[in-house]
């Protein structure tokens, strides 16, 4: 009976997902590889999917552009590829989009794409041999056209080589969407989760810390949040909670605990009063995504996706919490084959009433697929 119950639960989870649609595929459209998927929904319902388009190979450094596709039918079909940002023959990476829906100057919403550039491999930048910079571009027309790039490095990053007393070296935006508070005491605040390395390299990436930066004036100026205290915090992503609180969900780069790090902020991401390992969220040292779905009984409903396996990048799973992320009682298996590298990075977007879209890496990074999942409280 127990085996039958497990089988039926797995069958239900699989049946709740729509067909998988290929959005980006390696070796096509002028790119050897596509990685780091992220997605947002416009006020008119259109979806914008972003990724790194890696020209020469699948590596994390080299000639890398940020590319985008659009869906006007809720993810069933996708447009031709559009290049949104490039850095000549160097990298433009870690796309982190968000739609500002609170700026009165843009009643139809304004799209931001935050991204990083770099002039050396991560291993070398950790040693102080190179510079990572932070930029954004904005679109007033839903991603059809983009304003000139804006360099915000000196506002959000603290590298000693630019004259800061601190010694931040590597610097990365969230590999996923950024976020905005649309109500509460910080209404309008845009928050971009980040991580950085501080000082000389340490074993198991212990010099890494999760952090973030935010703007309360629609991208005119930015402030840096306090670091989360955990050593090895990497690839963070954030979601707003009620009453101006914020949750950040973080990859543990040390790998000593195969679970996600969670940090809570009482003041919209400026400081952190709580941080802990959430053992409800197993992780193989990979990226994850978190998204608010609404509020019920005064608590935020959250969706979370990751490769929920402690040994390999597989078993991509969507979880639902109805109590501000304290518990995750609903679970839906998106893609699981038992093979390492089957499913890796992902990002989430609302596609309908109690329906979440999942954009994710598949088949050892050969494809980026999109699927939709119906969920229940």
C-alpha cells in the first residue's frame, strides 16, 4: 500500500505539469551554449525569458551575451532571439530582470535587466586578478527597446582596486529574477540579491557572503544591504513577505550542509535578523528560485524550485509554502531521471491562477525548457 501511495503521488505530480517547450537550445541561433535561465511576466501578460548566450563554449567566462525571447501566449511558443546586453568579446552575465510596476512615469511598467560583466575567470578574480562590474539596462516598452547601459558598480560593489577600503573581489547578481515590493512600507523598492567574495581565497569558498542591493527611487540610486553571516553564501535570490519583511534563499557553496540557507530581513533587505539552514530544502550545491504567489490569512504563499537532490543536479522540484516559508507541504516533481546533470538551474513566474511557470536547464545544459504546473494549497 505504501508503494502504491508513493506511485500515485508521483503520477499526480507529473500529470499536473504541462508539456515541456524548448526555449533555448545549445548549438542554435549563433551560440554554442545557453545557461542561467530567468523569467518575468509583464503587466500585459507577456513573458520575457532571459539567458546567457555563450558564443564559443559552455564555460562561465568568455564571449557571453544576455539574450531574451518573448512569449505572447503564456509560454506555449516563443519569439526569435534578441540580444539585450553584450560586452564585446568578454562576458555579460547573471541576468536578473524585474518589472517596476510602481513608477508613475511608466504606467505600463518598466523592465530592468541587471547584469554583471567581468574581465577574468572567477578563480582569478578571487585572487584579485580582475574586476567584476554591475550594470543595468531598462526598457520602457516591455523589452522591445532598451535604454543605454548604466554602470552602478561603485554604488553596489566595494572592490579595493576602485578605491574602497574593503576588498570585495568576485561579485555576482542573483542567477534568477530580481524583485520589487508592490505594497507595504517599502512599496516600490527594487531588490537584487547578490554574493561577493571578500579578501583572499579560502578553502571551500568560505570567503563568499550573500548580500544584496536595493533602490527606492526606480533605479536612480542604490544602497548595499548587510551581509548574511553564513560563510560560503552564494547565488542568492529574494522574495518579499508581508509587512516589509524579505526572505533570501541562498546556495551553500561550502557543501558541508546539503541544504539551502535562508535569511530573513525585518526591514526590506537592509539588515538580517535571522539565518539558518532549511533542511526541508535539500540541495546538491546548485541554484534555486523563489517567488511570491499571493497572501492568504496574512501570510505569503511562496513557490520554490531547485534540484532537490543532495548528490547530483537532478530531481527538479517545485514546492509550495502557505506560511511565509516556514513549512513546505506541497511538492511537485518537475523533472527527475536519476542521472547527474539532468536538471539544474531554474526560475519561476506566475502564469495563471494557481499555476506557476518553470524555466529550467535540462540534459546537461543542452536545453532550457519551459513548463507550467498547477498547484494546490
